[in-house]
C-alpha cells in the first residue's frame, strides 16, 4: 500500500482543492505551466516520502533481522 501512495501522490486532490478555493488563479499566473508545477511538486513529494518511509523500513528490517554487514565478505 505504501508503494502505491509513493508512486501516485496526492496532486489530483490538491488540484481539486485549489479549484474549489479559487487558488488555482494564482498558480495560473505563474510563468510555469500548471502541469509542470504539479509534476515537480509530485516528484519532490514522492522522493521525500520514499527516503523517509524507505529509510525507516530498511532500518527496521535490518534491526529485526539482526543484520550484520561484513566488509571483508563483500570484497
């Protein structure tokens, strides 16, 4: 479930809220298209969420399994 929310962020809900409140007019006045704004916002949201959720998931995974990393075994 977390993977789906990372891949498909909430930009459509934000756009709906902007249209209802009238804030979309401010975004349309910017020199960047609304599609580009939503794309970069969604990309930043997805990367941030992936780093935070993925970092916590990996930390818990390695802590629960008592992961031991041996640098000599890798070489």
